[in-house]
């Protein structure tokens, strides 16, 4: 394992639903080196998505420290909100790529334009983007719109978008969750292949034990979930 | 009923969508009711002002004695339609009342109509039954009653008995077709408002349906037959309409009442003129109209009428058909010679413009996106295109509303100015003093010339009214025209707005170097300044150059204006009067002097200042009501766009959140939203501009001449365009603010990526 990319200590998160306080995560610790991979497991509602959102700054933790890509975020400190959210935004822009189960693409733009938009925001050369589509074997679909391709092809395009930004860390939230077994395997193969090739770290939330087994580390939220 | 529960379950999850639809129905009903209420109020107050200042005829005795009840009886026995009009002058605190006899009024054409017009308080005068007025007069308290006999029918038909003659009876001049024309335009605008509300209703309903497509598909999969779903939807809409339309109508009446009385109070304090009670139009008409509109608009897709396929096929042809519609409408407006065709042309142009506008925006956005290499610009363009297509109906409604406001503003301003000019022309002097029949007007003129404050002051002139014949010359048929002889030329004439004139026309006129003609005659005879016209006056032919053309504001008769000194000795006038602005001179001294000169007890004196204040105030009210109605429409259109933009955005908020996931700061995302929505509303405003100008042109230059044979001046008001642009900017910013609020809440990932909800492109 290379030098440390991500370190999380004592992370906790709850949601308020109405008057009720719903604790979701408590006292999460994890460490991931550059190029490493981690599978997040746990039953539905155990907080996998919530954790991923915390790790890219889309949600704010109640407590805990996150150190990622050389930036330190201290959840216990009183919110120095704007500075934090700016730093998180910069990280998401250039270093942390996120893949959701679905709807990763802007519906009104072609696949190629989507990849170019994502790469452009990350400061990468938009001209390399068709090469990324080629690499994911959807080069001939570059001009199609998201609703004109299959679910598997859409997820491939989503991977192209993420890797085109040349991230240090990829957060994937059930990226194959809505695909059939065969397609899911193909997309997962691509994901691990590109991760290995680019040397980025990967955190993968999944229900799929087989998929989880392909990661180096594994965190089962069922065991850490608050009572 | 299981089916109903299933259908309604969607609204249980999205109560705001149901609320939006219901709110739209309520507000649309309120708007249209308010507008029609305000229109009828405008109509009523205009009608009232017309009746107040309209010239009627009365009967006078040739011997100069006042008319009595015996004269009324004699005239009725002789078969003439006369009505007693008893004016009771009371001390200032109680004011004046007029007693009329509705039974005698029955022969005045539409009896109920003409009586109803007089039963409302006007300028402090109340109309009463003549019996009550008589009682008031008899009660004393310094009350003084004057009886007049109003005469119905055109002059000379049938001839009055020897001892009587016909004389004008008026509180002021006739607005004539000017008012009619204004009302026609109001009606056209009322139709437009109905169209806009229909568009808005349809847009909200369509959006609701689109959002429920998932549920419908599910029901279908569960084996519910499609007709059953459709039937349930019809019932749903009917119920919703039944619940929403009546409160909407009530709200509209309340609104119109509030606005009306607000204006009324303002007017009362400004002019000391009581508000004219609005005609309480019935509930049934607006409720039924709105129900019909709601059902037609929401259920149009359910109907299987035979023309539907044709419309489908035409719509499939896309922009070629639309463009053709637009061009056909424009061309038709140019060549059409009938009012009906012109209205068809306006409908075609609006249909074409309405379909074209969102398409044009999205096409332009597509081209911009293509042309740009920057990925973010391409995204913006793509999103603009989506918004333009998804929000097409409310955008078009906003476009129509903006165009309408533009046209109404121009129209009302033009009408206001025209009314004003017309009043200045007709009421140039402070007072009109009628020369009694048989009295010597020249002696009076000589006397006036010797009165020190008036002598040579240019504050009075004599008006001689009569007829002149234009002999048949140069292929023009002979015709009779109204003749006005003025002299001396007073300062008051200088305020007339002339349409065309030589340099210093009134100087030349006072030297007797030519004549003036009105717009009607100039148009009919194709006369322009410098042409000469031959008149036959009292059997003598007389040719003079045209010095100026003056506007006639819709008076259909041809008119010639000559200097009084030019009148041949044998000319027999129909009537004579003096226009006087005594200024510092004492009016009482003038009237008593004239009474002495003419050796008469009664003098017919018309106080133009009073008439002018009255006319001004009623016109003001009419224009305010008109403006407020269009502004209401605009507000509704803006609100609809807000609601629609907001509902649409709830379905799409996930994709805007992607920008934040991709590392855009909250401010930048908000900036993008502002750019998108402002671009959208501003482009609609830009597209509304030509439509609005064209509508103004069509109303002023096509509808008006075709309906009334004369045209108003056309004017555009660029400052107002900027106001509208500012308004569009505010609408755009509000939409962006609403969208931004939603972005703060966590967005749910779309349930299916197949583009059923929010994933449209
Ligand atoms: N915005 C929110 N407000 C309130 N509760 C929330 C919110 N987001 C998530 N939760 C709750 O937090 C818990 C964890 O949710 P999360 O989405 O992280 O689960 P998950 O492990 O990703 O589940 P799944 O496998 O179904 O995706 C759930 O009980 C959920 O109801
Ligand atoms: Mg999840």
C-alpha cells in the first residue's frame, strides 16, 4: 500500500426526520492508501450512501475527522462552513470522482459532451475525451444522448466521465446496482481494470459479496451501525 | 373506487402538484372574472360619460318662453316622442337632481336601456322619477326647477308644429365612435386574456399528467384498461374544476370590486366625483365560461373529434406549417378588408408566434451549443433548450401577456392623448354661450369687442354652424358637408392639434386666405394642404386653398372651417354660439351684457371646465381599469411560469445537483441557475416585443379603420419596453431563487433513468 490517501477517525452522522433523531453512522474509522480499494457493505439503510456523501463533502458529519488528498476536515470544530465547502468543492472538482447507481449524466447532452463537461470542470483536456469512450468500448455511441443507450452503456459512460478527470479517489455507490448480472460484471471489470491502470483509490458501496471480494479491504456497516 | 385511490395516491405523495393545479384554476378563474368585471365596469363608466356628455335634442318654443307641461301634452298629442326632464337646483349641500319620466322615455328607442343609464348618480346629479323631483322642488328650501323637453329621433322627422323648434340639449359633446372603438379593443383584449388563462391551465395540467405517467403505466400493467383510467381522470378534473372555479370567480369579483373601489376613492378625492357603481354582472356567466374553458383545455386530449388526426398530422409537419400560419396571418392582416378576417389574421399570427417562440429559443440554443467549444456553455445551451421545450406553454402565455401589455399600454396612451386632444378641440373655451334663435350675433360680437378685458384679447370667438355643398367637380360627386365659420380667430384655436398645415395656418385663416378641412373630408376627397376646394354657400360658388387638416376623432361627417367674414350675406346658419374664456373678465358681466344685447331672459351657457373635469375623470378611471386588467394578466402569467418552473425543477433538481457533485461551488451553481432562467425570460420578452408592436399596429391600423372608418395615430413607447424587460428580469431572478431553494434540500435520485421524470432532453 502506498502512502495514505484517506484517513477517517470517529466519524458520526445522524438525520432528523421530523421530531425523530435517526442515528446512521457512529464512530467510523478507516484508512485507505493511494491505489487501494475498499468495499462498503451493509444492508439497505445501513448508511453506505451517507458515508460516501460524507467522504466527498456532500454531507457534513456530526463529529469526526476526515483527512483526504492532503486536506484535513475536522467535523468537531464549529462550522467554518464556507472555507470547508470551498475545499470540498475543489476536491470533488479535481480529485474525487463519484459514480452513482444511475443518473450520472446530464440528460440533454450527448455522452461525449458529458465526458467533456466533467473533464473540463476538472481542468483536463476535453480533447482526450473520445479516447476515454473508446477505452470503455462505447466510442461509436459518443454522439448519442443518455436516453438513447442501454443502462450498461450509460454506466460505462459514467466511468469514462470519472476517469477522464484523472481522480485520486473514486467513490462508487452501487455502480452496477441496476444492471443485470452479466452487464454488471462487465462494468465492474472495467471499473477495476481502470482503477488498477490509473492507480487511483476506490471505495465501492455494494450489496454484492462477489464484487466486494474483489476489493482489498472491506468495511461492514452492519457491524458498526448504532443500535 | 380502488382506481381513484390509486390515481390520487400520486397527489398524496406530491400534494404541491395538486395544489399548483388547483391554485392555477382558482387564480385563472379569478383573473378572467376580474378582467371581465373590470371590462364591464370600464364599459359602464365610458357609457355613462357618453350619456352624460352626449348631445341630445330638445324642444324650444319659437316665442322664447320656457316650455311647460302643456307643451309636453301638445307635442305628445301630435305624436312626437318627447320626454320631460326636470332639473331641480337645490342649495349647494344637497346638489342638483334631475327628474325624468321613464314611461315617456319608452319611445326613446331602448326604453329600459336608456333609463338604466340615468339612474346612477353622476357628477352630483341623481336621476329620480319626475314625481319625486317635483316633490323636492315643491318642498322649497330655495330649490329652483327648470323643465326641458327632450326630443327623440333625427332632425326634421317628423316636422315639429309651427310654434316649436328643435334645439341641441347637452351636458357636453359626444364621444361617439371614439368610445366604441376603445370598447371593441377592450373586448379583443378580454378574448386574449381568456386565451392566456387557457394556456396556463393547460400547461399545469399537462405537467401533472407527465408526472403521473409512471403511475399510469403501472396501472396499465396491473391490468386496468386505459379507458377506465381516462374516465377516472375526466371525473377528477370535473370535480377539481367544480371545487376551484366558484371560489376563483368569487375571488375575481372581490378583486375587481376592491380595485374598482380603490380607484373610486382615489377619483373621489381627486375630482370629487362619486364612483360609478359597477354593473354587478351575474355569477353564472363567469362560472360557466371558466368551467367550459377548464374542461376544454384539460380534456382536449380525451376527445376524439374527427379533426384531431388532421391537427396531429399538421403538427407533425412542424415548423413549416407554423411558419406558414404566421406568414399567412401577417399577409391576411395586410390585405383583409373585413373585421372578421382581421381577427382571423390576429388569431393566426398569435398561433404561429406561440408555437414558434419556444421552438425558436431551443433551436437558437442548439446552434449556440454547437458553435461553442466550451463544455459548460454547451451544457447551458442544452438546458435552455430543455427549459424552453418543457415550459413551452407557460412561456408562450408569458409572451402573449407581455405582448398584450405592450399593446394595451400603447393603445391606452394613444387613446388617452386622443381623448385629450379631442376634448381640447371641442372644449377649447371655458364657456359656450348659445346665441338664441333670431338674436343678432354680430351685434353681440361688436358688443364683446368693446368690453375692456375681452377686447382684442383673443379670448373669445364666434362659431356659426351650417351646411355647405361641395359641387361635383373633377369626377368627385357632389356632397353636403358641415360648415363651421369662426371669427375672430381666438387664442383658443391655437391649441388645436393639426394633422397637416402650412406655416402659420391660423394667421392665413384669419386673413381669409383659405379654409381648413377635417380628416374625414381630407381622406374622402384626397385633399392635402395646398389643394383648393370649391364650396357652394348660399348659392355662391367659392374656391379656396386648404390651409390645414384637423383631426376629427371619429366624427364621420365631413367638415369645412372658414372664417366668419367669408360668409355670404344670404347664408342661413343652423346655429350660432360664442366660445369664451373670460379669464379675468367677469362672466356674469358678460352674460348679463349679452342678455341685454339680445333682449332675452334665458341664456344657454355651457360650462366646459365642468364637463372637461367630468370627462377626464371617467376616462381616467377607464384607462386605469384597463391597465390594471393587463397587469393582472401579466402577474398571473409570471406566477404560472414560477409554479411550472418550480414543479419542473423538482423533477430535475438531481441533475443540477450533479454540478455540485462535480465540484461546482454553491454560488457558481446558483449563478448558473440565474443565467439559465434570466436568459429564458429575457428571450421571451424579446420575442414578445415584435408581437406586441404588431398587435398594436393591427388594432390601431386594421381593426379600428375597418370597424369605424378612421384610424388612431400609432405610437410606440420604448421606455415601456425597458420596464417590461426589467419585469422579465425580475421573473427570471425569482425562478432562479426558487430553484436555488430546492437545491439546498437533498435531492432524490430519479426513480428511473429512462427519462420519465426530469430526465427530458
Ligand atoms: N436526508 C435524509 N434525511 C433523513 N434520513 C435520511 C436521509 N438520508 C438518509 N437517511 C436515512 O439514513 C439511513 C441511511 O441511508 P443510506 O442512504 O446511507 O443507506 P444505504 O446503506 O445507502 O442504503 P441502500 O443500500 O438502500 O442504498 C436510512 O435509514 C435513511 O432512511
Ligand atoms: Mg445507498
